[in-house]
C-alpha cells in the first residue's frame, strides 16, 4: 500500500489519502528502504498498469532524484510518468537498474557513484533527455 501510494504521489497526483500532504511525510516515505524484489514489483506494476513497454522507459541510479529527473532529464513533474525508489545500497540499486535494462529499458549501466542508492525510472518522451 505504501509503495502504491508513493507511486501515485510521485507521478503528480494523490490517491489513497488527503490532498494536503506535508513534505516531511513524503520524505519519510521516500527514505524508507524497500527490499530489492519490492522495488522491482513496484516499478513493474507502475509501468505495466499504464501500458508502457520497457523500450519506452529510462531507468537510472542517483543520490539526487530531484536533480536527475527534473533538471537533467527534463521530466515534467506534473505531466510525466515516473517513479523513485530508495534501495539499501548503490550496489543493490545498480542490480535493479541492470534487471530492467535486460528487459529493454534504456539507461547508463553503472552510472552514479558509491552513494547512488536511489533508483528512478520515467517514461521517455520527445522532450526528455536520456
């Protein structure tokens, strides 16, 4: 339920709760550590529920999801489909990234640094930058 709520909130709309959410509460959810399989299930469900195929997805790892998504990749915070998941470590984040790249998602395998434990993915659009 928490992962599903997070997925909905990150994409720019809120369900399963109040329209008024504090930044503190969202940060607390974001900082919760999800197990590898839980992250894989969350990302898979997120894109499959929207009918988005893996060749239209970019996946990456970072230590700053805000910067990577909204500045570097030009993802639109309100209009685009994206998900952010905190993993246990940079090693685990890269393993998750590699899993989805094997399914056909784009991305730079081995990107980030030793503190890049956040996995993010978004639907590629004509204006997003890989």
